[in-house]
């Protein structure tokens, strides 16, 4: 009886916490989606050539932007960015996942390095910001510390049906939060200026994948 009770308790914990108690990789049970160069839409300051703010060398997407750069299109009121938007995989329902490894050089701060675009009362459902060596949800919950000058494995799962976002760092669940309402969602990664930003912001991404259930 004691063993049965323990098993039932474990099952209840697993159900309540979503992905928190799963074993193995966060991608278990997901199907990888095909990504080609055509799926990567680069947004950069409108008066710059792509090569002035982006490079792709040996499988690494490097993106940088300066605090005084122009927005990504003329007339936009948004802050400077050099981001890749993943085209062809917009969604309004289901369970989707972004996976990749990010490298943030020392000194970069006040910038979004990954986002789930689309929300009801906000433009985004979720953002990963960098502030003074910390990876955070917006400028609130800390997801990882001491992130500068090293590769960090990130998985972000969005259950659009339940309105939940699960964040993993090095395959360990770090955060479960609500999204910001139904919308047409998509994934983006790179550098997008936020507040209290450094004069130059840079991030590198590799092994980027999209998964779905």
C-alpha cells in the first residue's frame, strides 16, 4: 500500500507540474520540423545591409545591433534589432518548442535574445532578456546566471492550448509561466534592444530547431 501511495503521489505531482517531472530530453514526444534558409527571415536596421549586422559562419548565427541604430523598417516606433523570425511555422494552437544554444559576449545587456511573438494585449507571449549576465523572463524572473562567454542550451515549450510556457536551461526546467493570451505565434531569436542597454548588443545562436506535438 505504501508503494502504491507513493506512486500515485508521484503521478499527481507530474500531472500538476506539466513538464517539470519528465525524464530524458525536453524534446521527448515532439516531432522536429524541417528548417531551411527560407524559413529564416532576418530583420535588421533598415538602412544597413544584412552583412553589417549578421553573419552565418560554421553553423553559428551571429547578430549584433547598436543602441542608436534605426528600427527594422522606416516609420517603425520599435527599438533597434537584428533578429531572425522563423517563417512557415506560425501557430494558434498545439504544443510547440524552440530549441537552440545561445552565446552572449561579456558586456551585452538590456536586450531580448529570444521571443515567442504574439499576444492578446502585448506583442509577445514570452521573451528571454539578458541583464548584467543573467537570463531572465522579460526583466522579471531569473532563468540562468553567469551566462556570459559560454554556450547555453535553451528549450522553450509553448502549450498554446493551455496558455503555458515552460523554460529549460541545460535540459533542466527553470520556469513555468502563463503566456499573454491567444494570437498567431511564432519564434524569433537574435538581439532586440530593451531598457538600460549596452551601446552594442550581440548574441550568437547555433543548432536552432523547432519541434511540435
